[in-house]
């Protein structure tokens, strides 16, 4: 990864006002000194997404997404840290120095460029082979699938020759060495057999990223052979979990949604029929990375998976991932046909558009699949079904939304609205609340661990310190960075204290010091900890004193457990801190 100085990173960050940048993605409304809007990282109807121009930070109190302007661009655009920095630098008219690539990073960058170059050369070679005599069988197969020459050209379809070292020999003639060919994933180098191709005797489907660069290939065997479909292995330029087939074309579609398919031929058939918004995952299960990528181009995703059991299971796996990424999801019914390709060949594009127009709400689709597991003619089975439905309805934390779904389910499954509503409320009460809130998260966030009291106390104090810098004078005589027992909290406390001493507390700059996205998110969350509203000055002073005492007491206990009995200096410090703790308990802490 390129190395950039902290000063340069800070210049890029400070020259991109966070409100200006985020306003380009999210509609914001000013309330007091803070801006609010609907969170772009999870699906919500009431704005819990806040942007602070003073702190130059954003935070969502619903899903926990937070950070500075760099973090936002990384999350929203699915960029790496260097890509986000480059994007914001260009926006601010700052030229990043090329020479700051270290030697290792330069070699890696050169390697990526050469692999992309090899892929491009291979794609052209395959393209030509398809249109020669040796490609006749593949051409017959593709035309037999009713693909036009124009469609084949648009997708760059090709053919890998039946000789297993054909591409290898061609690429060697172009001057590429064995080492880089092996890393490209197109060639296997064997001491006994020499170099031989990954793909041979296959119709070839170049896989392109969103910027139209060939990053890999898929191949369909001609005649007998296994596997029927083969994909490139992952390389320095090809990550299956973060790329989608057809996205380079679908990103420019004017249609309001994305159609998510299972295979190459479905995507190609849909595009040929005029549905230029179709994409597919690359021979792997749908991931959070895929969802984050889709979120850049659409708010709605329509699943057009195969109608068989495997396709239904794939849809059930994809739905919660898409929901967590904040994408509205619907399911297209293609019965009695297996997939979009078969459907369009049989009934045409107009009939397929009707299926899109009547696509099923994803929750109701999940319930319809669930219903197959129960015998609704049997009273016991019927009761068990509605109990499970009620449990799932509790996942909607907003009352209006939950009631709308209760009404929809009641109408579809012949149960009275009030009866189902009472069942949902009864089940919620048994679980400890009318509607237990399900933790929300973005497509790339990990599940949060339960937060203990000490963890929250340390987070809370860091939040207070950046919200009111006067508190440093109150807190510092009793609490230093070393009293934060969580390593990441201690590191951030140290940086905050250093900034205070230098005369400027700047939490957005601290977040920029972390280049890993997850570390940035964790750092941002430390500056947005909330407890119940504290209204009066006396309540704030009491809460601050209690927090200081808890942190100091925990610090003493932690250091005592890890004390080296021969370390007299640390022992003396512990004794002094115990006296200091007794003093704090007697003091009245004043906030002026």
C-alpha cells in the first residue's frame, strides 16, 4: 500500500468538508449544530444518521457506522484507504505524490498492472479464436443459445482452443515470463509438464470490474468434461466476493433497480432482451462485499435466481445480506421456467417485465417458503406455523412497519389481523418487550459483542472529552491515558491528550491515522457513546464523577492483577493512585 505522511492525509481530509461530501450522497437536514438524514448503510425510515461539521465526523446511532470523510467514502464507494484518499485528493485539487510508493508497494502495483495487461491480451486472443474455424463448436453453441453477434461482441465472448498449452505458448511469444503468467491464474506451471492452460476447449466469458478492466474469466466446457463451468482462481486483481458479472454494463443502466441472477447466460440473455441492469455473482455465494458494491448503484435489488430448490436457498441466504446493506429486496417468480434465460425464450421480454412489476416482497417470499415446512390442514402444524411467523414479525422494530406486515400476512394466510397482532404482541412480551430490536449493521460490519459497563464508561469519557475540551482540566488530575485498560482506548486517549497539549483537539484527524476500515469504525464509535439524557449541570457533574471513579478503580484493579512483585516503582504508583481514588470520592467535581 502507498505510504502517505500524516500531514498529507490530514490536508486531504481537512480540505473536504464532511457535510459537503456526504450531502452528495445523503439528503441532510440541519438541526441545531448537527445535520441528520437517513443512514445509507442500513434500511431505516427515521433519520438516525448524524453529521457533525464541528467534529468533522458522522455517526449512525442505528447501525454504528461512523468515522470521518475518508471512512465514509471507503464504506459508501467500497474503496480501499488509498482509493478513498485519491478520490478526495482529486476532489480538493490536491495531487498525491507518486514517489511515496515504497519499493514493495511499487512492485505490487506493477504486478497488478501486468496481470491486468495479460488478461486483456488473453481476452482478445479468445475473442479472435471464437471467430476462426477452430472456434466453430463454441460459436454454434452460443448461437444455439440465441445470442446475437452484437451481444457476443458487447460481452467480449471468446473461445479457448482445444490444445491445453495454446494460450501459454501465445503469451510466452508476447514476452510474458512464467512467474507472472502463473500469478495471472491463466496458466499452471508444472515441473514435469511445463506450462499449460487453466482454460481449454471452452466458450469464454471475460469478467470485467466496474471500470471495464478484464480481471478474470469464466469458461463453459464444449462437449463432455468437468467441471461444466470453470472460473479463474482469485488473484491480485480478482476477488470473487467483491465483483459481479455484468456490473460494468449495469452500472450505466437507467432502470431503477438491479436484477441479481445466478449465471453468466442469465445476465447475457437479460441484457439482450433489453434488461441492461442484470448482474450475477461469480460462481460463489452472495456476500456482504457484493451487497456493498450493489449499494453504490441502486437502492433496490430484484432476485431472479433459479426457481428450483437451490435457487430458493440462494435467495434466502442473499435476502438478509441485502437488507443489512440497506437495500430493498424483491423476488421475481419465474415459474414454470427455471431461470430468466428459459423464461425469456419461452414468453419474451414483455412477460418478464410483468413478472418484475409483480415481484414479491422479500419478507413475504421468506414466509411463503416457510409455509412449505408446515401442514396447515393439521391444527398443530398451523399453530406452529403462525408462531414462527409471529416470531419473525417481531424483527420489525418500527410499529407501523410491523403492523403493515401483520396485515399483509393475515390477508394472505386467512388469519384475522387482530388474532395475529395479539400473537405477535404476546410473543414479544414473553421475549421481554413488545418488539425486541434486532441489531442493525452495514454490509461490511461485524456483529458487535455485548458491551460491559467498564467498556462503556471508557468510551463515554472519550466522547465527553471531545464534546467539551474544558473537561480535560477536570479529568486530567485523576485520569491519564494509562488508566484506559482497553488497548485501542488507551491509544486514542494518548492521541487526544497530545492534541490537547498542542492546543487543538481533532478527533477526525485521529481516525485518519487508522488505515484499516474496521479500526476506523471502532475509533469513530468511541466518540459517539450515548447514555440517557443528562439535563442539569448537577446531573452531568455526578455522572462525570461516577465515571472517573469507575475508570480509576478499574485501572487500579487491572494493574494490581498484572503487577510484577519486584517492580517497586509501579507498586508505589498503585499506592498513590489508591489514595487519589479516596480523594476523588470525597471531592465535588465542578463543570464550569
